[in-house]
């Protein structure tokens, strides 16, 4: 099973997805510091929102197999810089979240942002509505329920 580093702006759904993938109850709590799961590392959105904290993401990525860049389809922008994924030198997946709350145009915009950031593959999910998650679980080789 792969270890995934989750990166995305605050509220993009990183913690919710980590909880889902680890069969935990989905409960909101603001991530204040890097959180380690069996198969994931969850980061605070502020690590992406403040350039000065990129280094912390790069260091944290060292022990991970895959980088997951999240883009909230309902957010005005992803805050993921173009080619952001390159600094990690690891496989990059893009995950569009909150797809049920967004229209097709917003989902396409989110995907474009993820491709531009360096995603090799993109998944469109809604974790609360339990949509689009099976292909992601398969890709991460986490047992599907
Ligand atoms: N409808 C919908 N809501 C979601 C989804 N993912 C997360 N949410 C909601 O969005 C809010 C923020 O989700 P979090 O998982 O805490 O976001 P985060 O990326 O961990 O945010 P930070 O810890 O601040 O960086 C919560 O109220 C979640 O229930 C989704 O796919 N669909
Ligand atoms: Mg969080």
C-alpha cells in the first residue's frame, strides 16, 4: 500500500479524504500540524498557502510514495502553482473534491489547474457523497469497501 502526501488549500478536503481512506468516521477538525496516518500524511492548508512553508511539504514528502494535490471544485482557485508537482520528484495524482457541489465547468477548471500543477492522473470525487472514490482507492491500492 502506498503512502500518500495530501496537499491542498484549507478546506479542500484533505482530512476528510484521509479519514475515509482509513475507514474512520468523517469528522471535521481543522488540521493544525502535519498528521500521520498509516497510509497517508495530512498537511494543513497553510503549508500550500504560504510559500515560506513549501520547504516543509518537500521535507515531509521524502517518506511518501505519491503526492496527491487536491483542488476543491467549489473554490475560486486552487492556489496550486503551475508545475508545483515537479519539486517532489514523485508520482503526482490530482484529486478534484466536492464534485457534487460543483457544475461541469467548475470541475473542468479544477482539472485544468491540477494538470498544470503536474498531475499525471486525475480523480474526481465527492467524499461526503461517496462518489468517485473506488478508482482512487484502487490506484492507491487501499482495500475498497
Ligand atoms: N460536499 C463535500 N464536502 C466536503 C468534501 N470534502 C470535504 N468536505 C467538507 O469540507 C470541509 C473541509 O474539509 P477538510 O477535510 O477539513 O479540509 P482540509 O483540506 O483538511 O482543510 P485544512 O485542515 O484547513 O487544511 C468539511 O466541512 C468537510 O466536511 C467533499 O468531497 N464534498
Ligand atoms: Mg485538514
